[in-house]
C-alpha cells in the first residue's frame, strides 16, 4: 500500500494508523501525490492551513478498487506551530482516515485512532483536569473514536494508576534484576533470552558478576539518597537458576540496599516446569512478597505447539507449592490469541485460572514480534481473527470483574493481533506496583544484568535518560568493567538536577 503525505511530515504517525487499519500490509511512503494517485491501493493524507485559524484534514483511501474520502476542519491557536500543532493535525487526519476506512470495510477499530502504547495517560489527563469518570470515557470516544468498552477500561485503569503513582516521591526508585535465561524459547518470544542448558557454563560467573553490579548499584542508591520502593527479578525465567543461585542474588540485594521503604518485591517465577519447593523457599527467605506463575494457556496441545515444555497439571502443582511455601500474592499471566486457541478454549483456561483464585491475573494479546519463531518460521498468524481475540479479552474483563478483580495496568505493543491491549487485573491491594512504575516512567528504575536498561527520571521534572547494559551474557561477562564504568552516568544525571 502506498501512503502519500501532502502538506505535513507526520510519516511515523500515519504509518502507525495504516498498520492499525491494514495489519500486515507493507507501506511505501511518498511525500506528495504529484502526478495523481495510482489506481492500486493507497492512502492519501493532506493538511491545509486556513486564514481563519483552522486546519483542514483530508484523507482518501483506495482499497480493492473502492475509493472513499473523509475530511475534517479543526480550530487551532493563532500562529500555532510545533508539537501541539502536530498533535492537532495527527488526530484530525486520524479521525478522517478512520471514517474513510470504515466506509470501505465497515471495520471500526476498538481503539479508534489511538496507536500509542500508553492510552491510559489520556484518561488520567482528563481525570486530573476534573472530568468525572463517565465524562472522561465519553470524551475518549468522541476525540479518538475508541469503543465504549475500551474507553471505560482506560478510565478504570487510570483511576487506580493515579492512586498508586501519587505515592511515589521525587527520590523514589525501583530495582530491576535481569535473568536472561529460559529452559527453552517459546514460539512467540523475541526477548534476548538464552537456553539455560547451553549457557550452563556461564551461569556461575554471570551470577558472581551480577552480584558485584548489585553491590555497586546499591552504593550509588545510598549515596544519592534514593528510596527503593519496588524490586522486580525478571527475565527470561529467573527460576531457571538453582535455589542456591537465587539465594545468592537475593542475599546480595539485602546487603546492598536499604529496604526500609520497600513496598513490593516480585520474582517472576514464570515457567511452571522450573518451579520447585526448594526454589520457592529460597525466594521467600530472600524477602520476596510476590511471584508470577505464567501458564499462558491451560490447553496442553497449545502448550506443546508453542514450545512450552510443561503441562497444565504442572501449573496447578506449582501454584499449590507456592501457596504451601507461604506466598500470599501470586500473579498469573495468560496470552489471548495463541495459535490454535479459540474463544471457547480461552474460556476453559479462564475457568482453570479462576479456580486457583490468584491475587492478580495479567492478560496479554499475542504480539507478532519479528524475531520470534512464530514469524520467522512463516506461521502466517497475522491473519488470525482479531474479533475472536477481542472476544477473549472482553470475556476475561467481565469474568474478572465478577470475581473481584480490577484493571490497574494497561499498555499496548506494536504488532499485537488486532492492535489490542495487555491488561493487569488485581484484587484490591494486590496491584503490581513495579508494572505501573516502569510503564508510566514514574521514577528512576535502576537495572542490573545482561539486557537491562536503567531509566533515570528527573526528580522534579519529566526528563528521562537511559543507560544500557550489554544484551548478551557473554558480552556482559567479557566487558563487565564497561558496565561498571557506565554507572557514572547515574551520578552525573542526578548531579545535573541538584
């Protein structure tokens, strides 16, 4: 499909809308439609500024031999330019494109013209401006053409997010510890994770050096007066490590950081086939208050097909062991839209998970990541029915609400089926704080380990700076002195704002 830009340079934004309305189709962009539009498929977008402080947005869409156009006029401030002007143009073009596409296909995207990863911010902005929740939801529908269901979901999550974010202080921080190892790679996964059996010889040195990085990071946090509020050990699959290795890492955290303000300590146990009572005891003795056990589905045929070498029975066994070990806050991750799944099959997975009564459940929409085996092996799942996935998400939300769970955390990723969302649901008081802080960029996230990214947040402002660690364990080990040297950037960042 060809994309034409006329009178504006919003290529990134228009591409994102094309991908949302025509998923999987390659887009070739041109700055003008000189010589007229072609006869094949195209999207033509034009912005014109008028003397009466208005802009007009025109979009023509041609698809399968059918051509439809839509236009919109929007008032702007006199002589307005820059970011705010671009936003006005983007949304005006988006609404026009939405209407033109709907005329051809009848398709109305449930997220309307929103393509960003954090739609909840729009809801929170309206709530902060004094809008009542119902009015905020209606405004999202009016301005961005979201469905009633998605608008209400955004507002509901936004209310809880705001309550949690408001407790963060200018000197607050969180700690992320990266364990980039898994027992095997899942079909849909594109994370930098490594087969633990193949990498076994690296593990002792990796753990030793990461403990050294934890110590140095703790020294920095103390020197800068940072108040550690959450810890998240993620991956990969952290329980790919032995109980002894997990204990060493968590003991190092205890020794290196002041934990007086700690409100949450999560270990992403992840794959049920890696969870043992010995590891669970090590995790709880290490101070963790929350774990995540991630079945993704309870259909054994689908589990085999996506490369997860465990059964649904092992999920129930791991959950029972976690309860016996003393965990009172357990999250479970599910994926909607896995190859071979159906709304009926997903409903059975919900039956099983709800029977366990975890404190939190996170539902992800399957993302078609370019480096995952699902894409590179030519699975062709871009054609999966987005409508079915939306039915799965709708049923989950309805049943979770009945069971006492509330949406507290919502984000979107590129290339999810149907452009749909990921949502964390929790019983009151069991929301995953780290999830909100990392997605909202509420405060500084100090990160250690291979592939980890430290996000520095200006204490009394919005500036964000990132410090990257090497992605691969062998790089992390071989160039560890450079990792420690980069820690200087943390001090420099805070020094520039004091």
